[in-house]
């Protein structure tokens, strides 16, 4: 079972961190995240995958970017995780 997670990524953000929830103009929740890596050659995306995998204690291979590879708003798919696990680590949206 895979769950989906919307993330708005800030590359070159000074540190690697998840910074809580926000909502887009349609009211859909997304997790705000920042990484130190620049948005060059997939470095920021790789850093995001590593950040989310480490926070959720899953392997990097369990975390995939399914949409938004080139944009700031990304949809991640995470295998082997329940919504309760996501809520426990990042809080409720």
C-alpha cells in the first residue's frame, strides 16, 4: 500500500527540514520542506527523497516523486506506510 504526500520544496533553503503544513489556493494541504541542495541535475529532488525517507524511517527506494519533478509542488508516493505514520511524524494537515 502506498500513500501520497504533496510537498512544496524550497531548494537552497539553508538546511534540510520539513516545516509543517500549508494549504494551496484550492484548500489542498501540502507539506513545506526545504533542502540545502540546489535545483540542478535532480540534486534537490534527491535531497527531498532522502529527507522524507529519513523522517519516516523508510528506505529511499520506498519514496518516489510521481509528479512535479521540475516544479516546486511535488506529489510523492511512499510505500509501506499508513496515514497514521505520516500524521505521527509530520502532524495533521
